[in-house]
């Protein structure tokens, strides 16, 4: 009770001091303009529209005047330095992403504690020595240290990888290609990339971009006419093939992913500014050299559809259509009508948090009482076992491919013990465990002080590999 009284007195004192200081401040005047927009017949005044031009000298002068008031005020707050020191102390520990595999390589990101950007590492197998692949904190990467590494996507044969750079955290990305064996960045450079996936197919990859904005308007122009291109390695961006464009709907987003076997190209289309939260899905069978996308889900509604992977010539789809807690269905692109769908994972009382495939298995994680429950299924939806997690919390990071015999995962987020990488359960043990929780075969691979990373047999997919 006494501590509560002290806190109350301190809060009151700070409030009084803050009010007194604020009363003495002379805030810079922000001029008003006669700007009125009309939306659906309603007049909406916007007198401070001029402040949206962050490149104008007037806006810069106003911000500088505001800062001259703000920073001295913040510096006078009692205990501010102690609070900052405590926050720094709480965040100063090693942090690891869930590792991912491609070919002979393992990739993961690590932050030593207080680095501005996490560093991307590469190693050969799980016994190899980690080496820095990309360090966004280095001067060679960025003179200011404010350019994050965005996408990182290795090719299927792990010979190359596409990586993205965002200048000063901008939505615009630049894409580059690296030869992984030599860590050499090739001459390929793709610009004006925004709202894009990277999807490999053979000796190139799909990506999305906008037309180049006018010089000087890179950060202020309206982005319209989102397009999908295919870039072939070793060629200039000007030679990229236009794959999809919808000039009649300039506000739509278009992204393409490929299935793990690179057989199908999956085009997702979503709206902005129309009040529709879902997406449409179109498919192209690359094994048959199809030139056009055919509709799987032809209309954008409030329902979301995400292709998990293909099973032969059919597609596993995660959706909330008619299932607020999500369900997984199998759709034949040749007969995409809902009447032909086959339910693989029916909706449950707990919402699905993630779904993936690897090693011929289907993984699904659910949220129950804000904690992860993870299960292994056969590809036709038969439950094989529940995965025993080492603690209560949120777990994720499942990812793998069809030939993987184990997959990797991030542990429950609230574990007190940040300990080791583990291998859990053989294929035979997992399939033989039925609906019992499986702990068989758990063995430590490597110990760290970081967030625990674990390996699981047999697998999970649709969280993007090597993100």
C-alpha cells in the first residue's frame, strides 16, 4: 500500500510540474490553409495539408521549432535517464531468429543485444561454423546504419539468393542477387519494388514493382499500376518480362509466389481503399508453360485465401471463408467451384495460427488460451501427433521442404530458459505416436543464451523460408 501511495504522489508531482512547464511554453504557430476535400458528398476540412510536404523549408522550420521545445522538456523529466537505462538493460541480450535451410546451408539472423539491425548468418549444415553473410550495421552496407535488410530468398539449388535493401526504412526496396558460395553480389539490381514477394522459378524469379516515379517525387507520388515481372539472372531490369498488369484497377496489389516444387505460380490480388479485406487468387501451371493465370478465387471479398502448397495437381488453401477460426481445404484448379472443395482441416474452436508442409506432412498451430498448440497431420488431414512444447507461450517459425526429414521452429516466447537447439522425434516415432504428445528423440544440437531454436520431424511450411 505504501508503494502505491508513493507512486501516486510521484505521478501527481510529475503532472503538476508538467502542466506548469507546458503553460510556460510558446509553441510555434501552425498556419491554417483553406483546404477542403469532398468525400462521398461530405466536406472534410484539412487546414494543415501543407505539413504533409516533408521536403518543404516551411515544414522543416516548423519541426525544428517544435523540437526546441520538446527535447528540453523531455530532458527535465525526473528519472528519465534511469528509465532509459532500465529499458536498455532489459533488451541487452542475444536474439536469434528461427533458422531455415536451403540446400547445404542453414541461415539465421542474430542480434548481439543492442544492434540496430540483426545480422544474417550462413553456415554449412548444423555442425558448420556460422559466418556473417550480410551485416546491415556495417559501413559497407549503409553509411548511416538505417538501411534494413528486408527480403532474403535463396534459390531452390541454394546457388543464389535474392536480398532486399530499404533505404532509410522506406517502403521502396532495391533487390540484389548474391552468389552464396562466394558471397559475391552480382550486377543484377531491381528498383521501385514495393509490396512484393520474391518467388524463384528456374534461373529467375517473380517480383512486383511500380513504374518509376518522376525524379524528386519518389516519396510523395501516388503509387498506382502495381505490376508483376519476371527477372532472369544476368540481365538488366529493362529486359524483365511483364507477367501481370491490371490497368483498369490501378489501386490493386498483385504479388506472385511459387509452390515448393516451382510448378505453380500463385497470383494474389487485393484491393485498397474499397473496404474489402480479402483477396482473389489466380493460378498458372508453369510445368505446362501456361501463359495466362486462371481463377482459383475470382472475386475479392472480405474472405482471405492463402495457398500453402500443392499436392500433385491440387492446391492446399488456408482460408477463413465460412470459418472465422480458419480451415484448410484442397482445391482443384481445373474445378475451383466451392462445391468441389475437400476439407482437410475443419474449423475448430481454437483459431489456426499457422499452417505448413514439409517431409510429406502437414503442420498446423492453433492458439488456445493465447498459447500455441502444434499438431502433425498427414496430407489428407489425419491427426498423427501433438507436439509437446517445452513451455507455455507463443511458438512459431515452422518451415521446411518436401525432402526435409526434420524442420525448425521458434520456441514458446515466454520461456525463462533460453537454452538450445533440439531435434525432436523420428518420422517413425512421430507417426506411431498417434494423438499422444511426442517427446521422443529430443536431443540438444547446440546451446546458446538466445531464444531457443528447435528442430522437429517431419515438417511445416508456409512461413517464408529464410525470412
